[in-house]
């Protein structure tokens, strides 16, 4: 692994540790990243831009590390004060990135993914095309995944319903041109390999007892034990062909078993893919930050 891959991996790990705190959002960062990649690819952007936008999609919620669990996982409506805390996460994420050598790759998505075309978003109340492209793409994908995924306060809605809501909120909450392309992709079934999955080929698994996500990794085999980070329920992984599900054992995990972890295999795959596209772009331009890291010596 070369220096830039090491730096990219550190970003993916940092974001994954934030997600690991939340028992409901297993796979959210991967899904937003993949939706962002699909949309950016449909826009026929250069590979370097696609890789950057997908990375921003994975890192967009970095600042939620500062949001207390009691707010992040609250089952009911947020108070004005609690919502004000939630709204700090883009700026917190931007500050966390500030000293990282690759900060510029993800800063726009991290800081501006909650800006809206009507200027009523946050934190800077940007309008229209003043919102960076990366943030406009990630903002649509983040909202879509939030609507179609379970949360402490509601069940996820069907894909068709979420797409209709995006269509209704064009120009107000979502960029019209980008939303139109996203709707076409969704209605053509091109998001179906991502929606409802926590990583490639792994459907999101719910805790049979309390509902939040139980994370199953591709490396998990039949008989492996996994745990709900919300209620502590232990479950056994069972594969039937290409299908996986979890069955409760009736046991509660120990403190050590319930410790959050990250999917190093998935992070490694994402790091290599991102690095490959950025390396190709750097070679094509023959200039830029990445030449400092001597990509050819990977």
C-alpha cells in the first residue's frame, strides 16, 4: 500500500468508526457512497471526479462523532435544541478533516451536503449552483437513503415513495437536473443492488428482537455470531445459497462482544478502488497533488 492509499484508508476508517456508534445506520455510508458513484457515473464525469464524489459520500457524516447518542438515536421528534446540535455536524466534520492531507477531496461533501437550492439549508445557507456539485449529489443520495432505511422513529419507506418525495422537492431541497437523473436511475432499477444492502450482496439484517441493524459481513460464515448494538441480542448467521439471515440465540453479548468494529475488508476494497481512479486521473493530467506521492511506486 502506497502513502496515498494509507491516507485514504485512514479517512474510511475514521468515518466507519462514527457509523459504528449508531445501531440503525449499518451500511448507510456505503450506500450513500454507491448511490453517489452511480449518479456521478451517469453524469459521465471523469473517473477522478467520480472517485472523489464517492469518497465524499462515505465521509459526509463524519461530524456526527460530536452528536450525543441520546440525540442520534432518539425514538421521538427532536426538540429545537436537539436539532441545533444535529445541524453542527457538517462544520464539525469539516474541522475534523482540516489537517488531513486529503481533506480537499471530501470537504465540499462533508460541509455542504445539507445545503439546499432554496437557500434554507445549513450551515452556510448557500443557494443553487453556489452549492458544490459534490454536495448536491451527496445531498440527494443521503436523503434518499435516510428515507428508505429504518430509523429509531420510523420504518423505511419504499423506494418508489422516496423517489416521489425527491421529485416533489425539486428546486426547494434538491437540485432539479441532478434529481431528474437520479429519478431516472431509480425508476430503471439501477439503484436496486444498493437499496436495502449493507455492502455488496449482503441485505440489511434487522435485530429480531428490537429492530435496529445487525451488521453481517461478507466474511461471516454460517454459525458465526453477530450482535445488535442496541439491545445486545446475540444472533447466529445462517447462509442458504446466496441468501443470508440471522437467528437469535437467546443470549446477550458481553461488553467485549458488543464493542463497535469496522469492516476492514470493505474499507480495503474501497481504498483500492478510489486510489486506482485517482491515480488514473493524476496520470492523465500529469499534474496535481497526487504526483507528490509517486503513484507509480504503489
